[in-house]
C-alpha cells in the first residue's frame, strides 16, 4: 500500500516542495524514514507512532518506509511529523479523503497536539507559488499564515481536529489574509524630540537615514550616542510590503517572530553586546541560522563601544555590509542570508572616554588613546560613510525649555529624499544612494568645477582612499537630494568631507 502527501521544507532562506511518500509492505514490523533526514526527522517515528495510538487509531504492524523527496536535500527539524502521520493513515486506509491539493507542516506532541514550528511564512509562500490550494499549519503559527493571499491556510490544534475536518464531520475555518497596511501598528518608537541639543549629530543622522549610509559616532560617555542611535528607526522610511516580508521570513526561520505578529512593519533595530562571537553576528551553528547582521536586514545594526568587540567580530562585517548578503559555508551545504543594513557604530575616543573633553581631563596613560582607537581597522572605518563627533551636552542645552524637532518632522524630509532616489534607481536593485555601484556613482554624482576642486584638495590633504572618495560623493549626493538639487555643488561637498575628517583627527592622537 502506497500514499503520497505534500509538505514544504526549508534550506536556509529557500523553501521547496517535499513529497512525503509512505509504503507499507509485508515483513517484520519496522519503521524507516529515508531521504536525508536529520536526527529530529528520524525521531518523528516515535512521535508519529504515539500520536496515532493515543488518538484511537491503528498503527500498522508491517514494514513501513517513509521517503522524503527530493532525497538529495537534507531534511531538518520536526516539520514533517504531521505529513508523515497523514501519509501513513492514507496508506492504511484509515483516511480516505483526497489530499492531493493540500500540504501539511507541523510538529506533533505524543498525544497528537500540533506544535508551533519555525519558518511557516516562507513555507506558505512556497506552497502558494507551487499552486497548492490548501495548507495545514500549527494553530500557533496562524498569524504568519494569514499574510499570504491566494491559498487557503488552515490552523490545526490537534490530530483529532484535523481528521474530523478532513472527514467532513467538523470543518476548520481558514485564517483570513489581511492587507499589510492594516497590520501596521505604531510601536511608540523613541522620538528625536527628547534629544536636547546635538544639532550637528542629528543633522548627520538625518543624512544617513536619507541615503541609507553607515555612520560612526565618537564622543565621551553620557553625550547621547546610544540615545541618538535608538531613535534612528523613527526617521527611516516605512518598509514596503516586500521589505517587510523579507524581514518576517528571517525572523520566522530564526524562531524570533514576536508572539501574535503576522508581519513585521517596523524596521528592525539590533544592538548586540560587545561580547558577541563572530558566529553570533554572521550566523552559525551546525545548520546555520541567521545572525544579528541578518536579523537587522532592512533596519539598523547598532554596535555600541565598537573597539570592545573582538577583532574577528569587527572584521567579519566588512564583506557583508558591502554586498548586503552573507554566505556561510558548511561541509553539508552553503547557506546565504540577506543583510542589507544601516550600520551605526558608537565609541569613546579613549579607554576612559574623556580624551579631548572640554572640562574633564583624560586619565589614560600616554599612548593609550592611540592603542584604543587602533582596535578599529582602517578598512572597516573606510566602509563607514559618515564619522561624526558627539560632544558633551552643556547645562544650558539640557535645561532649555526649547521644543526640539520631532522624528515625524525629520522623517518627512527623509521620505522626500528617498522618493527622489527611488525615481533615480527605478528598474534597478539599488534603492538608496549608499548602495550605488561605481558606475552609478559616476553617472548620478555630477559635480560643479568648484566642488571638484574642493574634493581634490580634500582627497590629497586627508589621504582618502578610493573607497572613501566614493563614499564622499554618495553622501554629497544625498545632501544634494535633501536640497532638491540636481547637481552637487561646493556646499554639498564641503559638508560631506566634514563627515570624513573626524577619524583622521582622532586617529593621529
């Protein structure tokens, strides 16, 4: 006796259709699962056996072979418990309903409960693309499934409930899809109106948000670096549905999607501690899962106290922040995850934090500031478009009753600049100035003769690299967009160069 049931598997960020085939043959009782199963899949045998027995069904005393096809892709996790159970019941004739247009995913408890799994959203999307009309998922994953249109998604609590539905006794209502705009909720993000003073850092952060630029903030303890960084998501443009779907896919695969959330509409803000390992940043494990840099995709990755991170952790960022994708190679396979982030770094100018402070003396021994700052390599610094000093705030600014500009007002200007960039890069994979290719930089960064002379002088005086030269042009392009200027003039270049000179000042202590 033979039966086939459809399911969906995951391989990194990619999902694929899986045929779960069950064959019952005469011989000594035996239960084998083939098709490159990992340990969790192999253990499905005992969960399926117990779930069948504990629901008043007959487990066949025969030679059972379950094949998970395609057999050349390794199957991971407990997601195949439910389709294996359904395929066995169909092969034994205990379930006679036609399920050829349906897919099943879910982990089973020993009593037949269907438990939550990771990665349901990309699975449902794949099922819809494969032309599958119905998919049965764990009840606790129903919010993820509700996002996808064009397929009926049925949330299942128990095996008994599913069998009752399939046999026509008591139907399960499918979850209804919602328009993604209805799912957006204001999460009361921290507001720039709370930040007193710091007008130049706020201007630099506005430019960074408008062009998607990476930024470094250098200043003494308590000057507001972390406070400023935490408010960046409040001025970033709203995510498109495609961006939101990408973020939700990553969090779904990682098992980090917040309870009750069907789709992430707020840009991620990730702030790992400086003790994090390179694998924690990039992603890792026997079966690599997305790391912090991928969890911050389409959002902000904030590295506070940058020199305190290990050298290997810092250097691992160099290629991903350039390419927007990180590839993790293992013996069995190679996994690739997106990581298009806005990198925001903060650091003190020295170990005690008060080098160059107007009132507090630096207590570090001679040469300590230089050794501290040299922990951040030149190549990594080159990849940070903007470097800005965040000075200590004086009493007059802190006690001032002046109303500061809100994030909503700043966001309007950011959105206006981003709209110009969307029109500029329409039809390409680039969506902001920071992601321009070398050829696009030459095409779209047209500068005046006076601006070109200023840039040449700055390049020679500061000893900028070729990468830093491109960064200056792209930042200047963003400043020009904020001024609604087609051409980059001298004022735009002067401001952009100002945001590259800070590292030279401190690196020569």
